[in-house]
C-alpha cells in the first residue's frame, strides 16, 4: 500500500502502510487529520489520529486496525519456508498448488505424498483436481487429506517440474444482515478488538472512531466487498448490518477493497450507512 500512498502528509512516516492508506482516505471525508501515535514521541501507544469536528464542538479520536486471517498468514509463512523449492522429478508440467490453513507444509516437504499425487496425475493425463469438486472424483479426498484446495498443471512452460504454492481462495457467500452482525460482534469481542476499544476509552475526545481495514483474503473481506457492491451510498434497510458496537465507540468504519473504495459506517446517533470515498482519494488495489 505504500506504493499507492506515498509519505505526503505531515507525520505520515509514523504510520504503517495500511494506516497511512486509511488516513488519506479519511482526509477526504472527515477532514484534516493529525498523527497522535508518533514513534518515539511522548504520545506513543495512544490512538493513531485526531481530527477537529467540523462544527468546532470538539475532537474525534481515531484508531486504525486491520482484519487479516491469522491462520492463513501462518500457513503462508510455513509454505514459503518449507515448500518454496518443491519439485516433481522428471515432470514436464509446471504445477500450481493452492493450500488451505489446514495444510502441514513441513510434512508435505518431508513426505512424497504430494509429489506422488502430481506424478500420478501427469501419468494419467490429468492436469487439474480440486477438493471442492464432485464427490465422485477420486482425488477429492486425497487433496482434502493433504490440506490442498486445488492443483493445476501448465504444459509447455519454462518451469518443468516446478511446484508453485499459493494460498487457497476464500469464497464469500453473502455477508449482510446476521452474518455481518456476527462478524462485527466477534471482532469487537476478540483480543484485538478489545485492545482497540481500551485504547480509545483512554482517549480524551468527543468522538471515538475505530476504523477496520478488511483484507480480501478473509471471509469478512470478501463478504463485505460483495455486499457493498450491491448497495448505493447512504442506502439503508435489510442490506445493512444492525449490530450496535459497545462504548466507547461513537463510530465504526469497515473499509472494503472495492473500486471505488467504500465502507460500512456506523454512528451511534444514526446507525449504519454506506460511504463511498471521494474519487480523488486513493483506491484499493
């Protein structure tokens, strides 16, 4: 994200990449922000930003965080460590393998189970298989047992025998209504959510905003992107969440990787709505 949003605002260098990206988004919606949590400063450990309320009635404290799938992050790290050099000896195929968080990368690198499966598939002229396929596919259970979502072989490539591993795709099956409420409640009750609420509770401010950047490699990230794509700015009704976050929050922002970038925004005074950020603001990749 740093490539999308260079350091251009005062004290940008004190923010992480995703925090800087969110700050630039908010500048076009809530007004000019100032960084409070400066590295090495006396305010370190406090909320990230503050903004003067437009009517001059006070200030808003803003804390920025992100929702990433920790299990997938750990699986990705293990795959990079143990499977980056995996090959299928004698194969003329470049194999693309999508793994799930349940995959044991260390065991896959030690055993011959995955290589044996790919060798057999090539020998049978089969270049694609998925654990999400028809139950009659004999490879379905093999892949599930290995923690593999799918494999796909590319013929005539410049990487014969190479095995490239990547995270599995996350499928979003709708996120509005009760599913959205469940996600909001679970996130705010998590250790991360509770720590952010506690930090905002210590802020001396008139409004307390928690901004959650939801990455697309999570169920919530894909779900919110799909839900927002179907809603117009400011639309209410059954398509919106209904959960009411606890104090001290006065505002909750759930920012999705949509183009243009949109968010679900909750305000204690008015409830849930959809916000689209101004077009001149940085967009999600």
